[in-house]
């Protein structure tokens, strides 16, 4: 009887779930449906064109029996990786342009988007993933397993499995237009420039090449001393210059299409030109000169700050603006979206609106260092869209960050954009199934920096989850609610973590849970939350107005004045720019304290809402992915509650005001939260 019952239950489950196949997420957004027959005509032969043909045969969803022509031509309107597509043709000036056109055609077919006769060119010439992968296989701020490139055991054996994985990676990148990968951490090990690691880099480059993905390396500025055993790494020293030239020659002999170097210098303890009394320009130009004959570039990071600065947010601007115009044209200054460090919300970095004669590129963080790691569901496209569409007013109104970086506001030799990857050895690549959407969105936005988050969510959901067996109700019961959830997910995270412009109030080095109290005596102040929130009995927030650090002055008019006045400063940046009394009257009519409570509470409510959406939509996807996301949403809901309780109970010690009685009461005690914060404790003990 019992067996019969189990059999019946199983049968019912199969009926309810229809034909939804188990899915481990490894196929990302490239889950090929059964293809229609198609004939592909292409006169030229190359490894890249072979891939293009194969993809069409594998994934054709257009009319059965269509003949598709792939043709190479000369056309001034189509850039080096651009293409023109129609329903049955793909034209481009290069092989890689053809491949990108093919992926676009297939994407349109799979998502049901119309194909008209149109040209598409990328916004940026270099669309690059930055992997913070270490030679031992670990990944700094990686939450999806170890590196797909490097490993501890047998580090220099290249297996067929390695190559197969790198090929899948390259294919995923090409399918969204990503054409570069920095293979190692910006906190670079000098080992990366030694012969064995360069040989492995060459092996990776060979697999990535047909997909149009160039490899780059992050280099340690002191490599001449550490690897070359020179007495100095001074960028103006002739022996150092000669060492880099030789090293670059060695690399290009192995990898003729090597992309260039990414450098984190004079930052967070990394060596740099300042160690030798030289400037960032001296350091970057020396490397740029070595790379120039091979058309290589230098991406020089502007992520610099020191413990002595009164306002960390101002330092990059202060160091780099005086050097504007001094950099070679194959140097691009890589700037994080905000002036501090990939926080859930920051204003755009003022450097985007300040460098007039130097190419500047945005650096986004795809890995969720400050946004709940691979536990929280946070679709990051709205955050990047917010940054790219911010007006810097550099060349008058309409000088968006997008236009100041893509070469459309003024001519640039190279234009580039980087995203810190969230990819590891986990079967689903990114830890969280929805974190794949951030890899996807980064690539698509790097291709088209005007694209809307809404479209990206729509595309990604269709490509990743579509279910032909329930096509009739799928759009309203799955696509629409899940899209809403994704589009609101970033604002929800801001609300339950750092609303109203708060920032950097997370616990210790893990950057995961709340920790506004965290300030061990031996820790440098600018690594502790109180430096940023400055809560006291008088109020809360960092005064960056004219009466404070005057960071507002780094923004062009009319932004400087707008940010300077708490009554015109946008609510969502208020405590970034101002220290305000707890009873400050907000635009909503509430006091600042009440508004803070409402924001934290609304973040929690939003995540509870996501749980409802997901549970209801769950029947339209496979059980494995449904359950994995459900479990993570539960954790996110608990974490959101923890963030709310920790921050409100901690700040309440200063505001001395009640949490509005109509809001849900805290569920945790502050003392317990502080006591139980093991990550913080472990870290503190290791100091
Ligand atoms: C790679 C933050 C992160 C570091 C990271 C650094 C950077 O400080 O916490 O892990 O180092 O940014 O971007 O260089």
C-alpha cells in the first residue's frame, strides 16, 4: 500500500512538473532548444567562422529550411566587431563580427524579438572581465568555487577537461560580446610573469582566441625586482625599462594577440611608482611604451586611498586629475563606478566627469562582494545603468558616464569597460543561478551601454528558464513576476543594507553581514564603519558638503550645488554627502530616523515578497534550480532581517527615538548579533 502511494505521488509529481528537465545551470543562457533545419553559406573558412556555422546549425529557431548567408564585406558603418543582420544574412567586416551577429540572430529567435535589417556596433572596443584569481586557484572575493584557470595541484598540466571548460567559458563570453579577460588577481602575484605561468596563459589564449576573447594579465609593479632580481623597480630606471620590454617581447612571442596589462599600483599595500618618488603617469607610460609596438594597452587602476586622507572618497580625483593629459594614448584609467568601493549605492566617481584628455573606463563588480555574495539574489544591471546614465556635465548637459567613457564625447584611441567576474568552478559557474544574469548583463551592457535593465532581465529569463510546455501561461505566471523581482532586487538590497546614502557599514573583512559598530583599536579608521556613518547623538552621515570634506566640489555644476544642499541632494545619497540631525525633516515629511526605519523595513518586506513570487512561479522550472533559489531566498530574508535589526538597534543608541510602532519589531538583540558575528570575530583574532 505504501509503495503504491509513493508511486502515485511520483506520477502526480511528473504530471504537474510536465516535461521540465532537470537542469544544473551549467548551460547558462545557452540552453539550445531543438534546432530547425538550416543551410549555412559562407565562402571563407576560419576557426571563428566554423563556430558561427556550428552555432546556427545547433540553435536555429527560424523558419525550417532557411538558407543563411554569412558574408564578409567592407562597410564604413560597421566597426571591427560590429555586424549587420537580417532574417537570413549576417554581414561583418571581420570573422568575429560574423560570430557576434550569429549570436544576436539566435538570441532574437529564442526570445521572440523581431529581426529587422540593422547594424549593431559595440559601445566599447574592449569589453573585459577581470578575474581576481590567484595562481593557487583561490579567488579573492570569489563565491562560486575555485578558479577555472589556475590550480594548486599539478598547476601546469593542461588537461582536456581544462580546455573543454575554457571553451565553454569563451563561448558564453562571445555570446554576449565580451572580448577580453584579465586572467589573474589585481593583487597580482609576481609568479604570473614566470615561464610556467606564461605557458599556461598561452594555452588558455589558444582556446579563447577563436571566440574573439583576448587574454590580459594583471602585473605586480615590483616584478622587475621580484622576478627579474633587479635592485629596483623604478619606472625611470633604464634596466627596469629594458626588463619590461624583454618581458613584453617574451609574452608576445607566446601570445601574438595578447591584450596588455592591468595594474593596481600604490594602492592597498601594492607597490607602485610612488615607492620610487614617481607618478602614476611615469609608471603607466613606461609599461605603455613597452606594449605599444604590439598594440597592447595598459589599464591603470584609480583605486587609490591612504589612511591619512580625511575623506577616502576624494583621493582618486586628487591624485589623477593633476596628471590629466600626461598619459600615453594606450593607457586607460580604470575607475570603479563609485568613489569608495563597489557599495550597494554610491554616486558615480567624479573622475568620470573630470579627466578631459585621458581615456577613462568604468570598472563594475559582478561578483557580489558587498551585496550578499552568492547567497543574495541581486540583479546588478539597474546599478550599472544608474552609473552609466548619470550625467557628469563634463561637456555640458548630457555628458553621461557612458558618453565620457565610450569615446562619443571626445575621440579616444581605445575605449573599454571592465567587470570583476563572479565565475568559478561551481557547476552553475556563479554560485547562485540568478548571479548568471549579472555576467550576462555585463556583457550586453558593455556592447550597448544604453540598453535598459528591463530588456536585459527579459532576455535573460527567457533564455535561461523558458518552458515551451507551459508557453501559454508562462509569460504572465513566470516571466513577468520574476522580472519584477529581479528589477527590484538591487533597491531591496540597498534598503535592507545601506539606505539613504549610508555606505561601508558591513562587518569586518568578509563584507557580508552588518557591522556598523565594528572598529577594533588596531584597525585603520578608513577600514571601519564608524568612519563612514559617523553616527552620534547629533545625527548620522558623512559631511562631504562645503562645511565638511567638500567632496561635492569634485562634481561639475550644477551637481556640486545640488549635492551640497540637503534639501536638493537626492534622498538616496543624502547621508553620503551630509551629516544630519535625527529629526531632520525628509521630503516625505518623516524625520530622518523614521525614514531610515521605513527604508530598512521596506527592504525586508521586499525580500519576503520575492519569496512569494518565487514559490508561486516555481512550478514552471526544474526542481533543482527552483529549490536552490528558494533556499537562498530564505537565507536572504533572514539576512535582511539581521541587517535591519543590527543597524536600527545600533543607530537607535544614538537617535534615542522609537522605531515607528506601525513597523515590524526587531527579531534579534543587538548584543546577540554582535556576539554571534563569527566572521568578525575570526578576523579580529587574526589581526
Ligand atoms: C582585489 C576592495 C576589496 C579587495 C580588492 C580591492 C580592489 O578593497 O575588498 O579584495 O582587491 O577592493 O579592488 O583592488
